[in-house]
C-alpha cells in the first residue's frame, strides 16, 4: 500500500494488519511527484496524468 503520512493516511493504514511494516518512504510536494517516484520504485515505467489537481502542491490543497 502507498498512502499519505499523517492524518490523511490514517484510514488507509487502518486497513493493514498489526504486523505490517513500512518498507519505503518518499518525500513529495505534489501527487504527481509522489506517483512518479512510486512508479520508479516499483519499476512500472513513467507515471502520467492529465488532471490539474495532480500538479497542485499538497500545501495548496491544505495538506501540509
């Protein structure tokens, strides 16, 4: 699972078993930056999007 840190990822992490472990973390200021790094990490090629929201910084979305 790849999810946000902090309170914005709480619901996703609640789905995990108690013995789940963090295996990789990433710092990113936008969704597209995070997904680009995730795709590289997974070896999936290039992440693409045409959604304007994906380009907005997390700070502009109030997710600091």
